[in-house]
C-alpha cells in the first residue's frame, strides 16, 4: 500500500512539474507573439544612386556611391519611424558611374572645388509620414523632402537637389567647363543641368 501511495505521489509531482513547464512555455510564446516588431536602418544592403543631366533635352547620367556609413540608427516600431534620427556619411571617393574618366572628373573638378567634401553627411527626420533628408555638402546643409515607397523590409526614397543651393557655383562651373564638349547636344548647345535626382533603396533590419 505504501508503495502504491509513493508511486502516486511521484506521478502527481511529475504531472505538476510538467503542467508548470507547459504553462511557462505558453506564457513565453504569448509574450514573444505579442512583442511589437522593431525596424532599424542598415547600411548593409542599402544603395544610394544619383542622376545628373546633360543636353537641352535633359538626358540622364546615372551613378552611385559604393559605400554608405550609418552612424546612428534608432530602433522603431514602423519602417517610416525608423528613419527619424538616423545619421549617415558617404565617402565621396566611393563615387561610381561605370566610367573611370567621368568619376575622376567628378572627384577632381566637381567635389574638388568644394569645401570639406571628403564626406557627404546628413541625417533623416520624419514629420508624420514624411521623410526629410538634411544633407550637408560644401559646408552647407539643405533640407530635401523625399517621397517613399515601402516594400517588405526595403524603403525606396526619391528626391532632388539643386547644386547651386549649396553655394557650389565654382564646382558647377568647373564640371560644366570640363564636360562642355561632351554636354553639347544635336542643337549645338552645351548644357549641364543644376538639378540632380537622388534615389536610395534602404534596407531595414527587423527584430
């Protein structure tokens, strides 16, 4: 009889421990499911592209920067909010347009005529659902509103800037002079446009 009681006691104890573990596991799973997602801007997997324009008919010349440094990237609960407070820098030396001669001209005869442009720096801020880029170039910071499209963990950003807004007349005149012949179209007019389109595909880490 004592053996039976002892066995029943052991079974009851094991059942109690098992139920407790199941309850704890269920609670942990529920907490994990209930936890909000977090998004964080990542340089890895992100791309920054630019388009300059030549000729009277405004033909685009595309390029990109091969290196992006994300200095500060707060964790946020939505993809858009993840941009608020993000700081970044882009080495000008990483410019790439698939044309070594053009890249050399841009480095020497465009950025070389600016102040402190070893790095392009800036940050993002959000205003509601609007993402705004504060870009510093030639020691001048300008606010650039951006449009955005969210797809999975990628956000596509688009905007435009005017080179002269950054006090870069010398740089603009220098590159126009260097490319005067190449920027002469069928109408015999040499035209370098002051505006530049900027695009980025930004990857968001999810946690």
